[in-house]
C-alpha cells in the first residue's frame, strides 16, 4: 500500500469524502481546501485524509478521513493518520485537531487509540441548516453533537 499526497481532481475523491460526511453542502465547502493524502493499493484508491490549516499557524485540522468498505480495520486509517502527523511535524505544527460525531463511538475509539484526547463538544452541529438530513442515527444514537479532539505533536 502506498500513501501519497494527492494532486489530481478532488471530484474523483468525492465518494470517499461522502463516506466521512453526510452533508454534500459541507463537503462542497471544504473539499478544495488544504492537502489530501490518499492510500492506494494496486492502483485502487482505498482511503483519503484531508489536512487543512487553522487560524493558528502551528495547528492543523484533520478535516476528513475515510477508508472504503471492506478495507476498514486493516491499518489503512492508522497509516493515513501516521503520515498526516509526520507531514504536520515536518511543517512545524505542534497540534493536530480532529472532530467527529459524538454518536460515532467507533471513530471516538479510533482517534483516542491514535493519541488524540477530548477537547470540547459542539452541541447541535449536525443540523438541516448545515445540510445534514434529519433522523440520522449511529449505533442507536441520534446524530447531533460534534466532539473535538486534539493531539500535541512533539517535534
């Protein structure tokens, strides 16, 4: 498997972005921002991770990450995060942020296992005004709140 910076048309990656976000409106807003790392296996794109700048020059945000169905749990997400952390460190960053749904227990577990810690909760982030359909439920939990996590990056 190869992980590399992606420099092609990001519309090709839209199906991967849709795996990470249920709002086309939100994807439209950020799909062109920052850098995207892709995981490629035998010419097939099997995952993506998007890094974006923040208002703080020493902090980046892991904006979007997805691995295709059937390939999750095999280390692709872990490898993408490790490469993203290395890229952030190379750019002099000292912090990496990530946000995920409070209802998505699997994502919360994944990021904490990668060294991220809880930072804050943004209540009612997943609304119809932001393009999220009503009635989304993850593991029996309504999609409502966003959890922010961060990781200090030792240089």
